[in-house]
C-alpha cells in the first residue's frame, strides 16, 4: 500500500464539514469514527456475504485488459462497436445507462458509490441484469437486492485497495473506485475513456448544487436534470489519488492509460483508444 500523509484533503468526512480544515485534528475522534463505521457494517450478515462474493473475483481476470467508461462529454465520441468487437471487459460508471437508448453496447458491469447518483438511478439499478458494484448504502437508497449486486464498504482512511473485499476508498471520484476494482480483479492494463477531467461548473469542491438548466458536465444533458442535487467535483483531490493508483499499478508491473478523446488529466500516460484496443 502506498503510504500517504493524512492532511486536510484526506480527513474523514466528520473532520471536513466545517468547509475546510480544522485548526487541530483529534486522532481519537477519527479512530473512533472509523472503528464505529466498520463495526456497524461487520455486524450485519450481508457484509460477510459480500466479502465472500468479492473475494471470489480476486485475480479472476489476471493479465487481461479493461476499460473504465467515465462520464465526460467526450464519451459521445467513442465508437463502441470497436470495443464490442474486441470483447474487452468494461466498467461503466454511474449513469452509463443513459447511453443505452442510442447504442446496443452494454458494459460488463457498473460501478456507483455516490448517494445522489445511486438514489436517482435506483430504478435502473434494481431492474438491470448488468452486474453492479455499489456503495453499501444502496439498499437504503432504494436499490433492491439482487444476486449480481456487490456492495462495497467505503472507508474514510486514504489508501488504495488492492483487495476490495474488505473496503475501498472513494478518492473523490468513482473512477478511483473503478481502478481499485480493476486491480482487485487482476487486470494488467486499464484504459480510461471519457475522463475529461474538466467541468464548466464553478463552486466549492464537494458542495451540493442543483443544475438550473441542461447538464453540460456529462455525456448526457439529462445526467443531472434541472433541480436534481449533485456534488461538484474536487479535481485537485482526485488527481492526488489518481497518482496513488498509477504508482500502485506500476509497482506491480501493470499500467493505467488515459485513452479519452479529450482530457485535462495528465497523471496517466496518454494513448489512443484504437492503439489500446489493438495492442
């Protein structure tokens, strides 16, 4: 595990709610919060069932390639038929299902951990036959129990989970969770697609806002419809953890590349999707 200094960007949520950092950090409060959340989840039989299910996926795709489909506007420029023809494993993120009316393509699985996204998309998550990796709060947010649903425990301690059966760290972006799952499942080369890493919205990172008109920050204008709450991204914090993921992959002889058509993210080496698919 890559070790990190715990600073104001990596504190548990309780320590961040004042809108920045506190003058001093109470380590006992942080430790108690982490322990309590862990105990509440571990005392439920569902946590042990999910841990076993996730363990069975460990290294199941060792040495293979995978694509993580992020939700930036450049996702509309992807030729999904090429991905289908190569039969490559794909992680769809959040509301990737908004593409389904236009394309026959379906991702191998879908990952979502943000409570606003899960609640707003709960009807689809409950009815879809695509395997899902959702935050363990999914049931409370309206998602029905399914055999191919994997619940993830999101830990507040900053780390990169090489084994996701116990917990993951969200790293300020669902893409970071996708990278942990891809590592857990054994993929050796992972490409990010649609990771524009650029938003037209302004405001305090992580704050909850409501779109007044069309959503221009994602591949669909209906992604967060007018009046729907969503959290503004924290690009600086997500870059920090993208770098953690990059180093963890490289330490094990694996790699992550950015194959997005347009992207402001410079942490990962750039490569075209066609090259990645045909390499």
